[in-house]
């Protein structure tokens, strides 16, 4: 039971770290363009240039 004294603060710290990293990634626009990376596989280079110019 003494191990809980160490495990509970460590788990809270890890949870807060993951929440902070999530907010950091949202604020730094990491999730801004999710569609282009999925479409890169389908289209050739010329089509990608047109997609980037449209945005």
C-alpha cells in the first residue's frame, strides 16, 4: 500500500503532461490540415500543387 504514495502523484503528473501536450499541439496548429496528408497518396505531384495553391 505504500507504493500508492508514489504511483498516484506520478499518474497525476503524467496525465497533466499529456493534457498540456494536447493543448500545445492544438495551439501550434498541428491539426490544421488533416486532409492533405491523406490525399498525398492518391494524387500525383501536379495535383498536389493545385491543391496547395487553392488553399
